């Protein structure tokens, strides 16, 4: 059974970088069948897909247009995890952030969620 | 403004059958599968229906999904109090090259 465990700070100052990590158990970040996503949820924006990383003989990334200039998602094969970095945050980036596993064409598993507040 | 359109609320009494809709376009629902998620208060979304009408193991057969053209529906029969939750539809959008979601339907069991 796949489980995703998120970690990271719950408070980030405006203009700084939001960083979260998602540790995978029950699958491999290097799987040729899975994709590793970050999704956020806020009252104003609802569920919003941010991006993903996946391995198909080489690593690929895909990012939402809304955050493309500020986001990086990286795999860490040594720790079987992946991370999210979102630069230059503003209060509009306040949300619950989820890591999620895509498999066989759908998002099958979600992390527990991390509330990140952007405030000074 | 979510890419997929869902009614904000739905309600029913125990034992009743309720349906909720999800509307999209040719670049998402019309060209790919629809998936449904249930979100209980304070928890992460949970996969309820995948690939239009498939139930993961452990999901009761009271839950069913369908798709036609650029729209989809989720039906819950034999409504129970524990079904009170938010329900979201999702689909891959080929034009955006990303996942898109509905704004969610809040189900109240009266």
C-alpha cells in the first residue's frame, strides 16, 4: 500500500521560498508507471494542480502555467522522496499543500496535507 | 474559477439517491477520463471513482460514476450520514497539460 508522508514549515514569510518534502513508501520515485504531483487547496482557488515529476527512462517535469516561473519539483532517489520549492511567495500562496501519486492515468494517493501560511 | 464546473451543493435524506454533475470541455472530460474524490472535513481527498466508472477496492457499490461527452455524473444511492462530505471531479486537460478539478459539491445529508 502506497503512503505519502509530507513535511515542511507551516509558516513562510512573503518573498521567501516555500519548501515541502514528500516521502514515499510502497512505491519508488523512479517508477516507470507513476507520476509525483503537488496540488494545493485554498478557499479562493479550490484544488489547484501545481506540477509533477516522473521517470520514463529519463526525468520529466511539468508545471502549471500559473506558477511555472516560480516552481521547482525535484526527485530524490537516494531518499525515495520528492520536493516542492515555490519561490517569491505572497499571501495568495497560503493554502493546504498536498503531494499526490499519479498512477495508471489518475491520482490514486494523497499525502496528509500541510497548511502553509504566508505571513510576516 | 475552476476549470470543471460542479454545483456548489446537494442534499438528500438517508436512503435516498442523489446525483451530482461535473461539466468540462473537449480538452479535458471530452478527451479523457473523469475521476471523483471524496473529502471529509479536515482530511485529504480520497479516490472514489476512477476512469469514469471504476471503484477502487473498499469503495461501496452505492457509489457510481458515468460520463457522456463533456459531462460526468456521480451517483450515491442508499444515502448515509457518513456520506456527508465534499465531492470533487478531476480530469487531465490536454491543452493545459495538467490536472484540472471542479470546485466541489458539498453534500448534506438531512
